[in-house]
């Protein structure tokens, strides 16, 4: 699927870029985390806004499940970063002396600059092609330019002729722009003059291996650098073999994002039968279809805290938690009890007491069978090394040294 889409994307623009040049490929860069919410209300509002975008493409939503483009319906990309924090990398373009701080977004395909620092480059080519992207709480309008894009010191990763947006107007973006690493299909309806055309994405322009890998450590208090992003491959020093791959789904609303199949169990209880959903670094919590959420709530004994909207359990209930197992391909990936709770060092940010215990599982707005029945958000990704492989249309997972960490 992805190779065909990539070919169509290359044909879509009148002028395409040169093959990517990567020095010392793959390269690994630290991800900088910025706390991005003021209170629990803001936290949940932003997370729910992101989910609402996903929900618009469910079987009950506004898009056909067969991925047929509909130019009459503008595409909304999921909001940037997760509701808890933004993850950014520094990017240089052309001969500009400016290093742009771009938010890494797995649920958007467009790379663009100009929201913060002005875009300055004498080497850029203006394609005269207007571009626009709507997020739930933000947007940008501008023009597609083409120039060399660089990531890392000493031009370690260089993409000549990269197509990217330069904003003439933008709102709701707390950075210089976005590095979109989502599937190419998310670039549909971003070119107003050619809504059915796609744009070659950053991920697909990577040399040989069109791969982006993400590694997080569990959050500890106000820690800033707690992860890294690897372009063009994986960093074996950050995960334990084997790496388990599963194909991305090719039909239905989950196929618009990094959609996979999985089953979830809690002890001997099946929480969610084998079904489709998405992997997304931008969601603060782990989300389940409403009926699966109710099964998890009943199994854990969690009671909804009316102040922050999270399930709360006692210390005794916590000590009795089972592993929450995600059965992906041929292997179970388990969230140990500590991985199922909100970091207690950050309880003050969700109006909780120092010793309160809150679960990180929340409910989607729809039951099983709606097309997106789970979202493996940040709580999952901070425990497992994750590989987004657009070349072979698959997502990979592996354990890390932090999978069974007890920091929460």
C-alpha cells in the first residue's frame, strides 16, 4: 500500500525533489519535551480534541472507509504534540541561518515552518502552490516551497528538494512549525487547487529505509529530555530484541493513520477482542472503545474521580492489578501495574493528592466496531520502542530497559 501511495505522491507534484542524501545513516536525535498544559481541564480538552479528529473518520464519521478523497470535506489533522507535552526537533532549511524548532507529529503528514521564527532562505524555490492544514485548535495557510532540509549536526541527514509549507498565516501553534511523519494519505485535501493530490512526506523521502523510530523514557517530575527520534532506521542500543512487526491496516478509518490490529487482556479477562485502532504519540492517555473501557473499569475497581475525570484506585487495588497485555502479531506486550497509572510525582497537575493513584486508561466516544477501537497513546509508547516503517507498511515494537520501570 505505502509503496503505491508513495509513487502516486511523487507523480502528484509538477516538480519532485532529488533522492535523499543521508550521511552516517541512520541518525538519532534527542527529543525535547515541553510541558504544554495549565490544568487537567486543558489537558483533557486537548486530548479530546485530538480524538475528535480521529472520530470524524470512523465508520460513523464524515469520510468513506475506502479512503476515497472527498474534496468537499477539508481534512483536519490531529492537534500537535500530546495534550501533556510537545516533542520537538531542530531543523535547518536551505541557506537560512535559523534553526527551526518543529513539533514532531505522527498524525500529520505536512512539514511546514513560519509559525514562530520567520522563514528566510535565498535558495528556496516558490512553487506557487497554496497549501493549508486545519488542526482542531489551530491551522496554517501558506505556500509550498522546495529546498534542502537538514536534521542533525554537520548535515548528518540532508534531503535535497524537500517540499514543505511556509506559513503566511498560522494560529494555535506553539513552535516554529511541524515535522509531519504520518502516512501520505494525510496530505490529501491540503492543496486547495489539487485536493486529490498528495505531497511526498518527510518519512518517505528518507534514504533506502523510510523509517522513523521513537524512544521515550517514563516521565519523572519535570524532566525535559526523555526521548529520542531516529531517522532512517533504528537505534539498537535503546531496545531489546526481538523487534515485533505488524502490518498497518489498509482499509477503514484506522488506515488513515498508523493503524494496526491488536487484542487486549487483563489477567484472564478479555478487555478487547482482536480489532483495529491506531498508534499515536500525541495522545496523553491510552484510549479504549466504551465497552472495553467499562470492562477494564470493572476489573480494576476504578471509580471515576469527578474532579479530574480519571479512574482512581486505592493502594490495595493497585497492589492487585494484573498486567494489561496488548497482543500484537505473535507477541504480548504488557503494561505492568506501574505503567497503568499516572505519574504520582505529577499528581499536582491533575488536582490529585501526593498519594492518590489514577489510571491512565480512558474511554473513546464510541463502542467496539466503530473503526478506531483503541488508541495506543503515550503511556504505551513510553514503555516500548516504536518503529514507523512507511516503506513496508508496518509498525514495530520492542521492549526497552524502561518497560517494567516503577517510576510512576
